[in-house]
């Protein structure tokens, strides 16, 4: 069966690892980016070379721009899977967090994904199987001082997915969260090598996850055989709690 996925944040490290994982499983892909057109073009070229019989399209959206969602969705045709692998964090004390940064985290991690699902749910239901996969975070479960609002939106993703999974179960759509601990990506560029070294010492595996170690479980959730996995959080954190 021909499969088609939209990967939001495909220009990011976890998102591009998801693109390689799903392309290897035979998917054609809509590769979303926000600013990093160079990286997404390179990804598209590489995937097209490796998998010449599959289609790879680039699509762009600033997920702070809620009004742009309907037009964005008009470019998408057949679709059975959506991976939400976009977004960053905001680091600092709650007492110093600008309201605009709160709005951005909420929009990028939750509000715009929900708007996208409102527009695309029919397509997912029309495919004989539908898959919705959010990249959540361990922090959504355990919290994180200095990233309180980020942890809050990551918790909100779990609450949403568990509820949405119930709403769409009979439409043949599953919804799950893959929740990493610390992954070696651009998101961690804000930390010094000393800070990252100290973090790694705390981790049972003594190292950060590689993006492909997260993407593997996105592939599991997307698989046709994963039809009874829904409303779940897959904790892929190397035993870090
Ligand atoms: N790295 C970790 O340790 C870790 C741990 C747990 C969870 N996560 C989660 O994993 C997901 C991916 O993170 P990553 O580590 O792969 O980060 P990353 O490499 O920095 O990628 C971030 C992605 O988000 C996109 N993005 C940022 N702002 C956006 C906006 N306003 N509108 C649309 N897209 C936007 C970026 O697009 P452009 O680059 O094109 O602008 C990029 O594709 C995030 O949801 C993050 O919370 C990461």
C-alpha cells in the first residue's frame, strides 16, 4: 500500500531522522520547514536520490501564524500520517519569561498542530489507516526547572493525544507520543559543552540519544501493524527519569 506522511519540522534533527526512517519504510513525504530552506532542499535531494520511486515535496509554514494553516493544507493531497517534530524551548526563570514566548511555545507545540489536524483529519480517515505522532518530551512528565512553560506544553501534548486518540479511534486513526529524554540536536546548542558533559554524566547510558534512535519509534507508531497502539506515550529516554 502506498503511504504518505507529512513531517512537521523535517528541517530539524529529529524531524530529518524521521524522514529517513519513513522513507526507508516506503513513504512519500511532505517535508515541512520554517526557515531552514537549505537543509530541507538538501534532504529532499538526498531522499530523491535514494528512493527515486517515492515523492518528496518541501512545504513551509511559520507555526506562529495560525491564519496560514488553511492555505498550507491546500497544498497537501493524499495523506495518512502526520509527525509533529517541530519546535524549540525557552530557557530561563518563569518570572522573566516574556508573554510572547509563552504564546509562541503554545502555538508551535499545540495550537497549530491541532488546527492542522482539524483540516487534515478527513484525509487521514479516508486513508484506510491514519497515524498521528507527536514528538513530546520527558519534561512533559517530570517537569524541568528553567523550562517550565516548555514542560507545560509538552504535558499538554500528552493530554491532547490521549483524548484525541479516543475521538478518532473508530476512524482508523491512531495518535501517540514519542517522548525523548535528551537528544543530540540543534535544540541543545544553547548549552555549553561543560553543561552537556554534566548532563551526560547523569544519564544511565552516559550519552545523549541520537536522533535516529527516536525516529525508530516514530517508524514503529507509523507502521501498518501498529493498529492497536493508540493514546500511548512511548518513553525513549535511555532510562533517564
Ligand atoms: N533535542 C532534544 O533533546 C529533545 C528532547 C525532547 C523533545 N524534543 C522535541 O523534539 C522536537 C524536535 O526538536 P529537535 O531537537 O529536532 O530541534 P531542532 O533540530 O532545533 O529542530 C526544530 C524544528 O522546529 C522547526 N521550527 C522552529 N520554530 C518553528 C516555527 N515557528 N514554525 C514552524 N516550525 C518551526 C524548525 O524549522 P527551521 O529549522 O526550518 O526553522 C526545525 O525544523 C521538538 O518538539 C522538541 O521539543 C527534543
